[in-house]
C-alpha cells in the first residue's frame, strides 16, 4: 500500500484500517503502544506474530500520514 510492504488495507479486516500484513493488528495500535511507553520487545511479547520491522513500518506509515504539506491555491497567492 503506497510503497509500504507490511501495511495492508482490506475492507474485510478491521473495516479497511491500515493493518500489519493482513493481520487484525492495526498500524494505529502499534503507534499508540509505542507512544504510551511500550518497547518494541514488549509489543512483540504481547503480539508474537509481529516482527520488529512491522513496528518500524507502522511508525513510518504514521509519519507519512502526518505529513504536514500545505497546499495554497494559486488564486490566493496572486491576490
């Protein structure tokens, strides 16, 4: 999905949310766990089907989604 090898989206899995390799583990969950202090090792202990690269890619996906590019309409610039 958009150049992410481990991020998938399927309407039949978690309502189409971005998930890790088709599993019912969302990228948002992993980002939330990291943001709230869990280490990658702790997350993998809780979700043994995950790999460290899954967590890194979830973080890269979150950064990509949070891109703060601002688009200014051309008319506004000329005014």
